[in-house]
């Protein structure tokens, strides 16, 4: 039987970064639970793994264009009225010593990791309020602590944490639940690229399976109505953080 929201309407979800490691697993898992999913991918990205999925609508959107993001969100609300779940998964990372960072790198990372999720969430608030929906931010362990060679990325995730915590306070009276998930190292192409750039051996068996993160998001979205899950830490079973601080 199809799951329904509080008004008896089929549940709807928007997922950014939907072609990525966590995003693609999440889209499939939500569809398996009969959510109607809008999967946001970067223009020109390889979204073939999502095409043909019944229950998924693929939308190409440049998250670096804040005006386009805001317009997309407003159009979504106009067309769909309500939104049960928004998951801000998309992120990029630039790694290296602080002294070697450039203004353009700061701009690019903050545009995708902070401004885009904030702009998209803000524009979708009317739909989330209508459905008493849930917003989930996929943050990072770097959003809770300093990580050597990750100054730009960590700063962006700290900023995202501040936005999410403030949004939770301001929108709780409107029935919106806001959660942040702070995973440690996840076995994804993004992490492989980071390992390669830092000269760290990529060992996916030591990292978190992206499906585990997807399952955590669904657990948050399915939480009983009397509870508000706010912050969730996910660490690899065998802690490997020290390898990234050498």
C-alpha cells in the first residue's frame, strides 16, 4: 500500500546530488517505499543510473546558480503544492593546505555546499509547511571538527550546520522537522578523488556504505510524529579519521 502524508496524499521527495553515491542509493530506496521522487542532477552529468526508474522524475539544475535554484524551487511548489521530504545531498570538496587555497575555490565550494541548499530550502518552505515535511542535510564529520587539508570544505559544512540549526528553530512551529546527518568517510567516488589528491590509499572496505546513509535518511523521515530527530553522527565501524590528518 502506498504511503501517504498527513493529508492522505502520496509522499513526495526532492533529492539533490541524486546521481552521486549517497543520492542514487537514496532515490532508489525512496522509490522502493513508494515515494514520488524528484531527483536533481547537475546539467550534463551521468544520470543514466536513474533513468527508467518508475516514480522518479529527473531534473537538471545548476546548483551554482542561486537564482536558478530559487526559481526551480518556487516552480516546484506552484506545480506540486506540498513536499514531504527534501534531502540536500549534493556537495563538492577542494582539499589541500589553507595557504594554497584560492578565492575561486572558496566561492565554488560555498556556492554548492551552503548557498544552494539554503536557497533551495528557502524556496521550498511553503510546500514543506503544507506537508509538515522533513528537511535533511547531509553534512559531514568535517562539519563538527577541524580536518587538516579540508579548510574550505570544513568551513562550508560548519556554515551548513549553522543554517540547519537555525532553520530548525524557526520552522518547528510550522510543523517542519530539520535534521543533519554527519557521516564519516563514505565509500563514494568523491572520497576516492579526495584520497587520490591527498596520497591516501582508498580502502572502501573501511568506509561507510552509501546505502547506510540512505537508510538513515529514511529512518529520519519515517520518525513518529511526536519526535524531532535533529543531529545524527555516523562513523565508520573502524575509525579512520587519523589517516586524513597526516
